[in-house]
């Protein structure tokens, strides 16, 4: 759970850095559009800390 939260935090900071960099270059990025971005649907992040591992020995 701690690692998942750390990954979410890191990714959020990186997205913010990219958005700020694009805005400094003159890109128009609407805050309303950004409000629809969520990092939670990505499969590499498990917010509840539960991992499912298939046992290949069971058939």
C-alpha cells in the first residue's frame, strides 16, 4: 500500500511537471481537461495493495 501510494504521488508530480513545462512553451491546457485525468486505472498500480499471483502448478 505504501509503495502504491508512492508511485501515485511520483506520477502525479511528473504529470504536473510536464503540464507546467507545456504551459511555459505556450500550450493552452485547460484545467477542466486535467480534472478528468486519473492515475488509478493503470494496471501497474494497485491502490489496495493486493496482488494476485497465479500458481502455475495448479491446473
